[in-house]
């Protein structure tokens, strides 16, 4: 039996990972991320508005093509449980200037978002892991990349490259 995920991966249901999304702009991307948290049962629908409000007051773009949309403090009452959703936009989304290809949406009760942000920063500030996340081919790859124990594990793309080279 597989070990339970650690780090940010513990908050991510594989059903809350979408690797082929499209959005016309930042707000549409944030709405899509928020709907995934709603569909996962982590938040009430009104949390999506709190996410948009946060984004309009301060950008959640981190760099390396990654944004971490999350709600305002007022939206915390709409959160049922801490959770993440990961949405990849292969064509990128204009985030009011920089292009974003990966969004990691956060739902957190109380001050839980601070710890979650710290854990995500550890993953996302590693250029190799951020690059691997932007190129993840399967939900399992995303889960592995967000689990500190699995950070060095190979992804589906790595396995295919190895097969081609030894093929």
C-alpha cells in the first residue's frame, strides 16, 4: 500500500487536478480554479468571489509561470476543509502582464493558508520542480512533485524520454 502523501500533496485530491485547461484571462482562470475547489466539496460557491477579490487587490502570481489564487480573510468562513486544486493552462493565461501556466488554488480555514503557502513556496521556488510541474503529464506527476518525499521521483515525461533513448 502506498504511503500517504506529505507536504502540499496531502491536500490535493487527484480529481482536483486538471492539466488541459483554457482561460481567456486571469479572472476566468481564477473562476475555474474556484469551481474545482467547490466541486471537491472544500468550499462554498461564494469562495470563488473571495478569490477574485483577493486577486484584484493583490496578484497571486509568484513567478516561474505559477499563480496561487486563494480567498480573502472574509472568505474563510466559506471553507469546509483545507484543500488544493491544480490547474495547468498549456497555452498560458495573461495574468495582467506575466503569463501563468500553472495555478495552485488554495482553500484554508483559519490561518492554515500560511503553512500551506510556505510548503508550496518550498516546492515552487525550486526552478527544476516548478519546470516539472509546468510540464506534468499526469495527475500522479503533480502529486509526486508536491510531496517532498517524491520530489526527486521521475515523471511520466522522464520515463518516456528514457524509453526513447534506450528504445
